C-alpha cells in the first residue's frame, strides 16, 4: 500500500518491502510524526509492518496482503516503533 501510494500519487519509488522502506528518509520518534510520514512496527529493530500517518494519531495501512486498506489508531496495544519522513 505504501509503495503504491508514493509511486502513483507523488512519483516517488520507495523500496518494495518494509525492510528497505525504512531507509527512504529521516528517522523520527513516533511523537514527531506528521501527516505523510511512514510509520513502522518492528521487533528487535527489524520492521515487519509499515503504514502512512494521516494525523490525529491515525494511519492508513493494508493489514494483510489482499485485504482492504483501513484506518487504524495508534495505541499501546499495537504501538509503532518509529517513523520516517520522506522528503518530496
């Protein structure tokens, strides 16, 4: 979802998987997120999920391949690990 959005809306080609997408900008803490930033969930420093921050503590993401894109809310239950600001 993130790859498709950046490519088609902005003409920016990010890496094709979560692991490489973390290197496409400036790393941020979750408290520094701004709309348009990438949000990552990681275990032991290895990201396993990425979403697009839309503001107001919310993000859009594809929960599993083939599922409909959904809006999620940042919470302690499924707290992201870090963000990345992609300059465009």
